[in-house]
C-alpha cells in the first residue's frame, strides 16, 4: 500500500478532537471481531481435543489397523507377520483371535457376564496396544495358557481377584452327548487392567492365543493380525503398503472405518460451531460499515480537498479499504493474543476438569490447536473487514470534489 493511503488512514483512525462517536463504533467493531475470533479458536481447539482423545481411547485397546484374510484364518501366520514387519512405517504386528462368550464365577449365583474375548500373543501384544500399560500385578508378557486378564470394572462386578478361577463359555458350539453345546473352559485370573474406558473395562477379556487356537481347532493359526503404525496420522499411508506386501487375498480395517459416522459427526460439529461463532465477526462487520460511513460523512470536506489537490478516486478507495483491514487486523490480533495462550495453558495444566459420570475416558477439557485452523480463523475476519469496507470506500471514491467543498 502506498505511503499516502497509509498515512491518511492512520490519521483518520487516530483522530481525537472530532468524531467521538466514530471512535466508539471502531472500538465496538474491533471488540466484536476479537470476541468472534476468540470464540472460534476456543471452539476449534475443544473439538480437536475431543476428537483426538476419542481416537486415542479407541486405539488404546486395539492396534491402528487390523489385517485379515478373505478366506478366514490366515494360512501362513508367521510369513504374514514377517512381511508386515518389513513394511516401512510399521512399528509392531501381533496375531490375534476374537471370540465372544459368557464369564462367571463357578461358586457364584450371579448371572454370567457377556464379554468380548481377545486372544493375544503375549510376546508381541504389548507392541500393538497400550491397554496393557495398566495391567497388574504382572506384565502381559508373562501370560500363560489357561490364564485370563480382565478389566477392572468386570472384576469388581464379579468380585474377582488375581488367582481366582472363572468359567468361560464360548459362543462357538461343539457336538457332545447331549447335542450342540457351548465350549466351556476354566481360566485363572492372571491380571487386571484399567483402560479408563467402560466399554473395555467391563466387557473385554484377554487370553493366550494358544488357548483360542486349541478351542477353535485352528492349528495355531491366527484369525487376524493387528498392526501399529508410527502414528494415527500414518495409518492412511501404511495400510496400503501392508496390503500390497501381503497380496490381494488380504484386507484391512481400522476403528475409523467402523466408526465413520462418529468421526464425521465430530468434523461437522467442529465447523458448525465455528460457523455459529463466526456470526459474531459478521455482526462486527456491520460496525465496520457504520463507522466508515460515518467517517466518510465526517471527512467529506477533507476528501473533497484531497480530490481537488490531485488524489485519484482509486487512492481514496484504497484508503478506506485499508482502514477496514486495520480495524479487522487489530480485533483479530486481540482475539488470537488472548485465545491461543489461554488454550495452551488450559490444555497443558488440565485446569478444566470433567465429571467422571459424563466422560469416563476424558478427565479434563482438552484444547488442541491446529496451525491450519488458526490461519483460517485469522484470515476470515480480515476478508470480512475488507469486504465490509468496500461499500463506504466506493462511496468515498465517488465523491465530487466540487460538491464536497460547496456543501461545506
């Protein structure tokens, strides 16, 4: 912007002797823009935080994605594991089997609890999931055949402790003397985990892969292979490379595929809330228009003199557009200057606690800032202020210097 437009715009915005009402309108415009920017930044940070926390919780009990064979059990489990681990970006891979069953204490009259039974390889299971970080009293690597690991809530509901014996009835049926009967096995409780998610703590159990393959008569073959990538964001790039290494007979899925509706809803809510709070910026834009229209009226004689002395209509238009941009820029700077440090402090020290009854897996209000979100939020009020300033700027540029001076 040429020096002429910058100088005049600065003098008009800093005027003190006249135009008190105009100054008040400008302050309201800056304050409204600041409030809108603040609200949008905080909203986007909260929605990003909840999305990341939900993803982290979902991927705590399972790996980043799961590979399975289209024909059923994986024919060559060891060969598939070797091929997967050789793919760049893969941190760990572990074979599993999934079953469903009913769990109960043999000496209790309480009804059995429905559980999801996940059979894991103790040597490699901890590399693909973080749910075993809280396992007590022994690590998952010490899990033996005939032992089971339960969630904290499930163990409390059945009054189970480490060392107790439980009966587990699998939903798979086998032919016995009395006809089709469920497969039942006894397990010793070897450990208890606490994932801070009720879905896992009250409904999941882990057993040795050898027990599952023996019950399923699968000849030590895995049903699926869990894979952990270098990070959640790397799933989209690592998954195709793994499938390419295994061949067309394999497919892969992750929890984002099975929870597409949830993550899509979070994205829609994020931008919907941001759009609602963006209306505050639009309201502030009306103050920009009003203040500049009043300024054009107040400075009508000055504008006539400038035009008479040789200023072009285009220079006058740019002058008022620059004023609108400056109003928006100051308000944006105020909003960002307050919201960004506030979000960082609240998230770093976890100051806003959430009730455990409402969110069992999120204990505090998370605020996660994204650079792209901040850029978009910063650009939005600047564009709105510039567009709002164009109408009074064109009116000012269209003044006839003779009429302006004669009116005075």
